[in-house]
DNA sequence: GTCTATACCGTGATAGAC
DNA sequence: GTCTATCACGGTATAGAC
C-alpha cells in the first residue's frame, strides 16, 4: 500500500538482521516488493532510507524502557528492565550499528544511536537515584556510572551470546548484575548506624 | 620480506578497524604492499586470510588476560584486569566479529571468537572462585554468572563508548562494576557470624 | 509514483607469463 | 612466489517513458 512505509519497515528489519553495510538496495526491494523506481523516488540514496529506518529503530527502544517508569519499588523496576525478554541472538538493533564502519564514520547515522543511549542512560540514572533515596542501594554508589554499567551488561551480553550462539551468557550476565545490585543494598550494620 | 606474515598482520589490523565484510582484498594489498599474485598464492580466498588473521587476533587476547594469573589478591587482579588501558574507541577485535553478518553465519569464522571468550570466561571464573575462597566476595555469588557479567561490562562498554565517540561510558561502566564488586564483599556482620 | 533499461565501479577472484 | 591482465557479478545508482 504505502510504499514509503513499507520501505522503511523493511529497511528497519534488515538493519537489525544484517546491519547497514551488508544490506543492499536490492535486498530491500526484494523483501518489500517495492519497485526500483518507487524506491529511488522516495529515497534518493540508500543512506537516506537508512536514516529513516534508524530513527524508527531507536524509537522502538524508548517505550521498551517503560518498565523503568512503571509503579513499584525502584529496584524492582530496574530488575524488570534487565529481565525483560529479548531476542538475544539477534542482538540489539541500536547497539549493532556501532560496529558498522560505514555507520561509525558517518556522524548523521551515528547521531540517533547516540541519542537513544543517552536517553536510556538518563532514565536509568533517574531510577537508580530513586533506589538510593529509598535505601535500596548504598548511597556511596554513583548513579551515572552504575547506569552505564547496567547498559553495558546488556549490550555486552548480546556480544557474548552471539559468540556462543547461545543465550546463556546473556542470561548469566544480567543475573550476575542483579545479584551484585542486591548485594549492594545498604548493610544492616549501616542501617543501624543511621 | 615474508609476504605471508605481512598479509596476516595487515588483515588483522583491518579486521580490527573495519571488520570482515567491509575489508576488501584490495584494501589488504594496498596497505601491505603485497601484490595480487602473491596474495592469492598464499591465501586462495579472502576467507582463508581472514581465518588466519582471526586466529592471530584471538591469540592476542589470551596474554591480555595475564593480570588474572599474576600475584596479589584475587580481587586486586580482577580490578587490574578491568582497569587495564584499552583502545576504547577502536573496540574489541574479537567482540566486533559477532556483529558482522558474514562472520555470524560462518561457523568456521565464529569458532575462534567463541573459543577466545570461553577461555576468558574460564580464567575469570577461576579468579572469582579464589576471591570467594579468600573471603573477598560473598560466597552466595555465582562465579560463572559473575564472570559473564564482567565480560559483558567490557564488551558493552565499547558499544556505549563508540556510540558517543567518547571513552567516558566505557570508563563509567567498569568503574561502576568495580564499585559493585567491592560492595559485594562479605559484610562485617556476616564475617562475625562465621 | 512507478516501470524498465542502462551504466559505472568495486569486489573477489582466475589465467598464464616470468 | 610474484607479476600483470582479465573477468563475472553485485552494489548503487541514473535516465526517461508511462
């Protein structure tokens, strides 16, 4: 129906599955069924199509962090965010882009990726601060650093899982992170001091 | 001098910088100065050269874990391993391969990557066990999971840093991980119980 | 907006002489 | 082992009709 939307949808999928460099205009045409003429009418270059697809893929990631804004204890929300089911062996549609040389070298393509991670970081920092305020986490922990740690656990978990072609390492990584977070609750001793 | 070695060296560099798909035989020839004939004499296909280069790149990573076998407290060795200086914005020459579709789909190319991470995991598990035995870490933590967590922090740290074109998120991620590890030492209360 | 035809270039080789 | 020449193919468009 709407060729333009079809093209963006298809490019989004392909960029998730194969990245940018390794996805050709021909791949997009064949999967979408949109003809050559239409394609270049809507998007003068492959890069233009990729930009549209990328904006879409990063937008998918923002509501994906909705566990963080929900109700419940801050720590419970953080754990829910980490434990949300994910398509582990496909990897992260946003993080993947950082390993594509043609994306890395193109500030315009990298920009949406950068924004998405910055947004995720800000959300996580907020909940971590709440957790500290609620005495669920020690107050000597740095929320900015810790947010990057947790994001890295997820992004790196994908890498390890794909290397083994097994989601196990991803699940291990996040379970270990949660154990550490729980171990970092203010100790009974400290609570008695206050 | 030795064309074969020159080719492997050059391919190793290029695969670190640009991955496999995006590195062409021409790139290798031009950077190495080795001629077309020599190249295809030593390596019948690009994939053969990549296999040799990959074996070499993963071998670079094993001695890189030598901090783990050194002297000193187990926890100090883990921290030294995490804090070792790294070329953050270039990323990990092994982890990078997992995002290349042509590597992902080729079991022979993925195998060295898988082995390298499995080895790193085994080494980390060993030191984490020592840390628990030395009462530097709580004994209710799972060393297998935790090892994957720490590896993921590094691998994911690269992703975040490249996205921002700034090593900051990588440094945050590992600093946060170390803070969590320290917070997971057996509490005074627990120590008194034993 | 969509179609078909055409074009140019880089990739990933192969061929055969030296 | 190394050199130069050649090649088939896919990637990434452009041209112009409908």
